[in-house]
């Protein structure tokens, strides 16, 4: 039996706790949150667990094997450091830290303590994203030309991080996962409307090797909720709609065929548009968060390296940090 503590019972914490209750061999023994109202909610839902606001007792406990950190991003690093020094396995929600120095520091610390540390990039355990990965691997789309994603809604408005750090980690982790690399250059621009110094909307442009261009649009100030990614390839095109429960993935048999035609001394391009069928592949009915948590505890039991390990988290933070640097430097292109 793995005894686990959950720090943070705000927006995402209740979802984690609910999933933990469904995993055999895992015992949620402590839920920690500073807010009295959230403590009361946790006590009603999990009367068997200890409810506390004292993180010190968690790190001192000899009864705990693992700690899940679902607190504001600015607190991730210090909590993770204390957890690792206390000999606990750690799952940290995204982003793993708010800068690359701290992310690298966690990597160096874990080389000494050798614990299982994982970042909660849930979409890398999403069956739709895994299907997309396989399609790209099988050359189903041909050469990838460009990608654009939209992650917008009215709320949840944060006061600790901007929309980039709050929302874009999802898209960046998906992109790095699908393309098996990270961008080499980024540029971002955005605007603060509701709070001074905190961007409510951000547009980021990422350049990946192979002339792959990516645009990310994130905002918590938008009239409609949208979670969508479009990939345009030389053979086919793909749309992932995370809000479509019936057909989240659609493959479009659309492309543009080009060829050169000699016209005397000049060369012209012959362009032919192809528009075929739309195909919606069957996607396994699996819950990404549950898959992620099962993977975390499986790695603890079998002493295996997690798929979304500290290095994975670092690569996402490097992109976020470069985008943030572009935001504050008049939208300059920033190398990674």
C-alpha cells in the first residue's frame, strides 16, 4: 500500500482526490490546504483522511510515501524541495516551477536523493493525444507544415501568474510530445486588461526544426470556452477538439499538390487542391488524469522513470520562460 498526501484542494485538487480513491493499492491519508472552507469540503468528501493546513507535519511523517503538489505554481519549487529532502516521491502539477533555474535545481537534487518525481502534464496521457502521436509517427499527415492551438474561456482568472503560465503549459507539453523536440525560437505578445502586470491574453509563436511554425492563443478573457488544436500536413490535416466528447479527433483528407510546369524560359507552379473525406478515429475511453496517476504510482512500485519526468517539465518551463522574456522585451524573438 502506498500512502499519499495531497497538498492543495482548490481548483484541481478535488479532481486528483477523486481519482486517487479509484486506484487500488493507494491510500490518500492526508489532504492539506490553508483555506478553512476547502478543508471543510475535503472533510465531507474524505472523512477517512486527515485534513490539515500544516505542511511541516507531512514532511516529518514517516507514514507517507508520496506527495502530490497541486498548489499555486509559485509554491511548487519549495514544496518539492522539502518533499525530496524528506525522502518522498513527488508529483507536481504544471508548470513544475516558474523558472528554469529552479527546475534545474530540482533535477540536480533528485540525482542525489533518487526519488520518483513526475510533472502533471496530463495531456501526454490523453488517449486522443496518444492517437495523434501515432498518426504523426506513421506519417499519416505527411510533412508537418504548421500548427495552431486555442485555449480560451471566461475565467478562471488568476492573480499569481498570467494566462501564458496558467494555460500554455498544456499546449507546449502536447507540442513537444507530438514533435519529439522543443522549439528553438519563440516570440510572444499579449495584453493586461484586468490586473496590472498580468497578461489576460497571450499569443505565442514557436518555431520548431523542419520549418514547423506554431501559434498558441491563450486567454481567460473570452466569451466562449475553446480547447482546440489544428495540425496541417502535406498529406492530410487534423483537428483535436478537447471539448467534443463524441468525436474529439477528426482527420481531413485535404491537401495541396504542387508541381513545376515549364512555360518557355519560365517555370510556373501547377497547384491542385484535393478535398476528400473526413475521418473520426475511435478513441479509447480512458480518463487522462486517472492514467497519469496510475503511471505515477506504477513508477513508484516498479522503480521506473516517469514519462513526464523532471527533464520533461524543464523543457516546458524553458519555452514558457522564453515566451515571458519576449513579452517583456517588446515581442523580440528569443532563442532557446
